[in-house]
C-alpha cells in the first residue's frame, strides 16, 4: 500500500495520540515534563480540520497539525511514530506543509521546537528553516524557526 497524507478523522484519534506520545516520550526526562504536543487536545484539533495523518500501508505513521492565518502557515505539531522514523516521513510531512502553504497563497512557514529537542532543531535546520528567536512560553524554552515557501 502507498504512503499517503490525508485529513485526520475521529476514528484516527487513538493512533494519532499514540503516535504523538511515542514520538515525544523520549523528551520528557530531557525537558522535565511532557512536551506541549503530548498535552494537545487532538479530538478538538481533528474537529477543527487542523490534523493531517501520514499513513503507511493504511497505518497512521505520522501526524501533522497546521494552522494558517493571513500571513503564514504554522506547523504546530509534526510527529513520526518511532518505529517508522528514518524513512523520510518527516520530510514528506514538511513537504506537505509547504504544498499547503502554497495552495493557500502563503509564502512563509513558521514553527517552534523546544531548545532541548536538538534532533528536531537539526532536522528543521537541514530543511532550510532559520532560527528567528528564542523565548520561554508556557514554561517551555522554545526556539522559533521560519522558512520561505519554495515556489
């Protein structure tokens, strides 16, 4: 079966939550509490049409939560299930985000990650995201990143 990205549905809620929890679990000890994506209300995000899932063979393998406004697309959560990592799925989700931004006429994608999630920070920088600032919000030391959407 093919790898696809599609809107998340209510029936996807359990595998979405399981994927996010598994993907971010390794960071709990490092930052001293569950990362913000582990605390999100995915049922509400699905109902608001903000969740996309990447499926591999019909199984949820990745999660992308997006929010667009008049000036940019914000990547709120990007997670790949640990057993499916290192297969290019994170890159595929981020390309989907770029295509979504282009489709909405937006030329910028923004996101943040925790400063102690150095693997995520390196991943985004390798994709061309540039650090725009650092600040503590909601008790999390966040690194903000931005990328111009390729034409």
